[in-house]
C-alpha cells in the first residue's frame, strides 16, 4: 500500500475547489457589474446624492527656503573682553553713539566693524590713527570688539 500523503486542511481538494469557485464568482460578478446590460435604460451617471467624489492629489507645496543657521551669540567672556578693549576706542568714539566729527560705532554689527578695521589695516580706508590702531589688533581682538559694540543699543 502506498503511503498516504497528509496535506494541511488548506490544500485539500474540496478547499481548493471552493477557493477557485469563489475567485471565479467574484471576478465574473465584478466584470458583469462593470458592463451594463444591453437593455439597461438607466442613466450613465448615478443620482447626485450617490456620486462618488474623485480624490485628486494636490501637488505638494514647495519646501520653505532653507535659511542659513543664525550665527551663535558671542559668549559673555568675549563681550567682556571687547568691553575691556574698547577703552582705547572710547577716547575718540563716544559710547552714547553721538557723532561729533568722529563716527559713532555703538550698535554696529560685528561684521561691519571687522570690515571697517580690515579696510584701515589694509589701507583701503585711509586714516592714519585708525590705520595704526587696526594694524595692532589681532583677529580675536577684532572679534571681541565687534561682539561688544554689536551688543550695545544705538
């Protein structure tokens, strides 16, 4: 006698036949529902209350422009060093921002002050006093002075 093959209940002939029949019925039922009968006189559009709403995907809005990160605020120690160094500046540049023939630098951005000092250092801006002062300052001192003057309100 040949050994009997034991199949799980899912693969028994009756289960397979019923599954195939169900798939065929569903397929044929869907196809016949999609095609109207020849003698069908119903309107091609369903009644207004039964209409399906077609969802359309709206294009996604463009991403917001990426902004460069804001520069980090200078540390209090850098601002304090700039305040200490500014004692040489305040002999000519008034701390209250009033201009009496000499420009007030109170409230200038660190970048503006650094650019002005660089101009005096390289000779692009001409002033004998400012040229000699700018040539004595290190990059760290210029950064500290810029942080201090930028922290002041005009």
